[in-house]
């Protein structure tokens, strides 16, 4: 028996080339410490590092075949070994990129062959976790005479990414509504950032009060901008927080206001529409506590919503609410002869003051000087009912000889039909009772201009004013722009799916183009739209020229804006559509009929086209039974066909229609045709019978469309290219 002696060698550190530093050698030693586990037992304790590393290896990088998911059952790769030397130890090395962009070895797996590798060991697979960025390469080292003599490696693979796991938090304001770990397997990585679909983060079903749209997104506490549905987050992000946005039209704003001296306490709160205000009071009682002040001119009274104390307001909230902090406020009134003090609640009109003691004979109070008790700022108030109590004030009446006040006003809606110079808009004019009002009207007229189609009219209490009227009391003079009906026409658009707003009609100045009104953008019908016909002849303006269009002319959508209106002529445009008729083909039972490349024996024929046009590249096959041949067609309805000489003839029920005539038919209704096959007879027929030849008639596919047809002129040449 031959005895085998295994010598024990202690391998000294091999000296590398002079450009390999001690630092590099140490890094290699750390990188390959685990290689000892795959050495034969005899060598485990004698191999030391660093290894000699060969730099010119060109083995391709491993490629991952399997996909990462939550239940990873195997790891499949296609790899190329750096050497096929049987004396070399070869293995797959798996690295992970950490948050500092440093590679960290996870494990190495011994391999013997290039090609596909499948790892199913659960202990090894358990080392692959979520949120990893994996890189693979193959390595080998060779031992000769108990010495490590070389180390080879493949190219590094690209990075592969395991499922990303995040802590997703969704909030409605301060309320946490969702918190959970979520995992993504299907995602892209770009510039060390993960591309996710924001729609995949919508794990919480919002109600009508909150929306994902315009919500605020924070990644690890940093606000992130959303690009459509694309969300880019750092590769190693952990937390995603979505602050849902309020749906503004589902929330009512509760605005709490204080007198100007305490305005720093003003704030806005929000309440869900449809909820009771009593619920809000309970939840926000700390917001509605008394704000005290040491100023002797003020003392807190209550909070009010309108005229109600907020404690008595129990209604359902559907609109914004103004809550006013009400204070008893000191008001002082004085003139040269008298001074009085009053107390009004903030928000009250100054007209509540009893100023009868401040009236003077032969004088009217022209206006009031209002002086703020805190800032000493002065303002002039024409009418006390226009002023609400805010801060404590002093009021001084200003007197003027008695006249009557003419208040020039205009309805906000009516303003759009003309212009009024700012110098007279909402102006109050003092006017002597002895002068006719007409003198004032003539002074005002140059500052007022009615729009085209309207005329100026002065009114008092909605009645036309007589210029000879003498004013004996304060009046409101209304500037009113009256519509001149003769200058306007009505334009309607009628058709399937047309908005009611358009079909009810819109008004346009006579002689103007209709591009100033809303025009139809679509017809809302499944039918093919041709254009518009009118109820009467009309004009259009094209390239500066005025053209007359017949009412039956089919006008395209794009040309609507060029239509001109005429005085006294209301226009109604009716949508025109292309009809499709069904051509059904049957036989007398002695043969069969087929339309190639089409299901069933029904041809859809568009309005204005012949049967031959609609067959296009399809063949019409007429296959007679044995001993029969095709003879002619008949129709179940009377119709008109063209003869060979181009003339037309009326075909009655049961009358024969030749194949040539059949293809010229232009349907205007649904039609049914019967193909007739007859027994073969005569010398030619006997030859056909003896040779077993069946009749096959083919319609050619050339188009013979009538370009002068108004329907196809409206559709345009592109229709023929379909």
C-alpha cells in the first residue's frame, strides 16, 4: 500500500509588481478570506493572502435570468468562468452596493462550469434581501505545489435590484389614515434613483374631502416633486409620506375675525361640508375662547355668525362661514355744540346711532368725519349705514345747505354692455331742487358710451326718466344700456349630441362673423360627420371676400368661423351625417355567394358610393351547384341601375339585374338581393359540365367615386384614402 504524505507548507506573501501598494494587498486579503471555506481540508490552514492577480482576463460578466420577487425560490444566472483549468477553484461572487456606494460581498458560490447556474439553497437565497443592489462576477484561483499562484476574475455585471420596500404613510392633515410597509418588484432605476408610479402608492381610498391630486410627497422628510405619475426617489430611501390635499369644494372655510386692534388673532379653520357646526365647535372650542383686552374702549361680548350667537348656530355647513368676535365698542359723536357717547357692538352699522340731536335747521348733514380712536386716522363717510363698527371711533357730522342727492349707479350685470367713465361711476351728486334733471343728464352723457347694439337710457326705479323732471327727494339715477333688438340675430346649431347651450341659440350682432360665439367642436355622434346645412342662404368671409353660400351647401366645422350674419335673418345650422346602408345577399338555393375577407354576406355601403366601390379589394364569389350556373340578381325593393351605355333604368320587383348593373347600384336604403342560378343547357353549357368547371364571377376593386358629389366634396380627398 502506497502511503501518501501531504507536506504542510506555510505560504509566504507573494510580492506583487511595484505598483501594487500594501493597501491594495490588504484589501484583497479581506476580499478573499472566505475563499478558505471552499479549499480542500488539507489546504485550509496553510493558504495565506494576498493572491497574485492577473489583470488581462476578458471573461464576460454574469447575466441574471431569474426575476426578484417576494418569494424568491431560486437564483438563475448565465455565467462565463475566467478559466477552465481543472486545478483552479472557481466560484460566483455576489456583491451588494451600500448607501455609501461601497461594494460589500454577500456570499460566494463554488461553480465548475460556464453556462446557466441555478441556486436553490434557501440559506444562501435568504442572504438576498429587499432593497439590495446586486452585482455579480466569477472568480478563480489556482494552487500549484501548495501555493496560490494566480487569481482571475470576470467583468463585473451591471447592477440588479431586488424588490424595494418602503414604509408608506398617508395623512389627511394631522390625521394618520394609512401606515404600512409596501414592496415594489416592477420598477426602474435611473441615476441611482428609483422610478415608481405614484398611482401604485394610492393604498388608501380617499373620500370626497381629500385627493391625491396636488398632495404633498416627502421622501425621508424631504419634499419631492411629482412628474405626472412618475415619482423619483433615492435608491436607499426608507420612508414615503403623502399628505393628501383637501378638495377645496368639499370644505368650508371658517374665518374668525376680530376688530382691527386685535387683528393679529384672525385665523382660518376648515370644516367638512355637510357636517354640523356643533361638531366643529366641540373639536375647536379652544379656537373660540375670549380674547381679552385692557383697552377701556372695548369689552368682549360674544362670537357671532351673521346675527346669531355662535352657541345657537346648529346648522349643517355647506358654505364658508364668517365668525366674528363681537366687542362692545365705544362710539363718540360731537359737533361744535354737543358731544355724546354711545356703545355699539362691532359689526353693527353706525346708522343704529340716534343722531336726531345733531340735526340743524336749514342744513343737511353732508357727510361724517370718522376718526379712529387708536390711530387718529380720519376718514369721510357719506352715509352711516355704509360704515360698520370696527375700532372705537369719534364721529363729527359735516353740514351743507339743503340739496337733494342724485346717486348715479349701474347694475353690475348691465355694465358689460357699455362703458362709464370712472369720474361718474357710482358718483353721488348734489342737485338743486329747482333745476330740471335733464341738465345733469346732458353733462353725464359725454362720459357714457353704449356698446354696439345697445342704446343709453336713464332710469329711476326702473322707469325711463323724463328730462323735465324736478327732483324733490334723494334718488338713484340708473345708467342703463338697453338692447336694440333690431341689431341682433340668433344662431343655433342642431344635431345629435350637440350641447343644449348651442341648440338653444346664441345672439350675434348683425353683419358680424359668428366666431365671437361658442362654436361646436364635436358632434357627439357615432355617425360620420359631413358638415352643416343652413335654414337659409347666408354669407361667408374668406380671404377678405364676401361669398354667398346656398343653404344646402355642406359647410365644414373649420369654416363656421367665417360665417357672416345679416340683419333680420336668424340662422339655424343642421348637422349632416353620412349614412351607411346594409346590402344583404341571398341565393335561390342553387348555388352559394360569398364576400371574400368579410364575415357574412352583408356589405356595408356608405351613402353616395356604389356597391363596386364598397367591395374595394374584396371579391364577390358566385359559386353555382353542380349542373347550375349564375344567371342574374333580383331585388326585394324597386331601385335604379345604370346600363352599359350609361343610362339609368327603374328595376321593378323580380326584374333581372345583370352582374354589371348590380355593381353600379348606389343604395339610398337597406337592400336585399337574390342571386339566381339556373340549369346548364346548350353546347357551351355541356362543355362546362363535362369539364366540371364552376362559375366564379369576380368584381374588380377599382374606385369610381363621384368627386362632384357634395357629400364627398365635404368629406375631402382624405376620406378616399381610408
